[in-house]
């Protein structure tokens, strides 16, 4: 049964790759490859041809350049050590990456390398990715809190950067990626929703009523009547570099650590805020455009390190036993103290009523005042008032 499943999975992968190659051929025929990569098709450098291949598959420019960098890193490693392209070479490269990069970065570099090997026709050399356990808690040093977000928005308004203030509120209120920001257009404000195309997927982003009013007012004030809402002085849509640079300029005056302020962190803020309110991870995955809920789990970590540590106190160590015994002794002492106080009050009442003992000093004054507030006290005061002629 396992072998049959593996064969079926392999067949599906071959069919999927064949379909991608056909799509590449269609794009080449339609001249949909960007101009900067068209000349790379006939290049002698295999990495340049690989870049053309990625562009023809519809990869974005940032992805193409990142994959090309990762492949050149592998080629440099192999050239320095004069290794043949085989499994031993790739195993050595994996060890090298683990020593110099974090596991998540290693996996992203291996993905680029695997696609390059398939492009060369060496699919049998593809390597497996490392399995990384889901993080249990979020890193507080990089977590942007709601209070810090509010300070950033208010600081942008104080500095007269209304466009940046609206960008921050748009990213945090919709959870879109910064690369999807040009999809927020004047026309989408009228429809109260924006169509977003990213990573080969099309989804619809709903605009909340407060955000819609905010952006409509911004467009009126800025004189923007059509097209993207956020544009530069030359009329081009804002890109990641523009937004990132302006965000960093707010950190010092707003009192927020710079490592917490970057565009994708506002997407995390949206996800955490939505999940804490609704507790619906499936709907959140739809809003974020994730095909798998497992991807969304990374955005919904609400516990910090100390909370997770407290959850692991299960009473299974000697230290915890000692703490528990100490709490029980303290509780027992407090109960005994309460019983002693109660018995003392009873003895006090018995002595004062039966044995002729009378309180002195402040206690006597307190008892006289207390007795004067009762029914007998009111009767005595009434008799004294009648004798004195008062009604």
C-alpha cells in the first residue's frame, strides 16, 4: 500500500511538472517573459538560462534573483572544493549550509537548488528538505504589539506623513503583503473589495468600512482619482523598498525597536489580532491567502516563552513537590489562624456576658458606642430626651 501511494505521488509530480513546462512554452510563445530576461535564453551561463526559465514560469523578479543567488552559492562551494555533482557533494553542501545558516534559510536555498537540478535534467540528485518543528512561542524581540503599532501611526501623522500612516493602517487592517499594496486602487474602494494576484493565486481582499472611509478621504485630499491609492511623486506605485525605508524612519521618535518594524510584521499583527478575536484559523487562512492551515499556524502563536514554561509545570519534579508542600503548610497555618481568631471572639463574648469581666480602655469605649447604636440605646436616648423636655 505504501509503495502504491509513493508511485501515485511520483506520477502526480511528473504530470504537474509536465504541465508547468507546457505553461512555460505558452508564455514564451506569447512573449510574456520580461524584457530583462529574454536575452538570457541563449546565454552560455546556465544560471542565466535558469533565470529565464523561472521568469517564463511566472516567478517574480525578487524570486528569480533570490534563486539565482542561492544557485551561485552552491556553484561557488562546489568550485572551491572541486567536487563532482553527485550525492556526496550535495550531502557536504547540506552540512555546510547548516553550519552557516538557520534551518529555514537552508530549506529555502535547497528549494532553489532542487529546481535548478531539475532544470539541468538531474532530478535524481534532488535533496530532501529538513523538517522543522513548529515554533511553540513567538519571539518577543521581533513581535510588534498593538501599542507600538498605534505609536507608529500617530508618529507618522505628527511628522506629516499621511501616506505612510494610511499604508500602515492598510497593511495591518487587511493582512496583505507589501507586494500586494498596488492592488488597493480607487476602483476597489468603490467595490469595497480588492482582487489580489500573488504567487500564482487569485483572492479577494475585503475592505472594512473604517478603512474604506480613511482611504477615500486620503484620495480626496491627495487628488487621486483612479489607479493605485499609494503612489510616489512620479506616479509609480509604492514598492517594498519605499515602504521599508519610510517605516524605519519612524522608529526612533515613536520609541519602537527597529527590528520590530518591517512590512511583513504588520501581516503578523493582523493575523494575531484576528485570531485572538475570532479563534477561526480556517477563515484566517482564507484572508491571508494560504493554501494550508499549517502555514497559518505560524501567524497565530500567542504565547510567549514564560507562558509556555509555566504550562510545563506538571508537578513531576522534586522542586515542584517542595513548592506544593510549602503552599499547603501556608494554607493550613492560615486556616488555623482563622479558627483561633473565631474561638477568641467566642471566648471574649462568653467572658464579657457571664463572669462579670468588663472591658477597659479603648475596648470599653468601642462597646459603649456599639451598644448605643442598638435598639436599647435608642430607647435610653429617648427616655433622656423626654426627661429633659425634648420631643
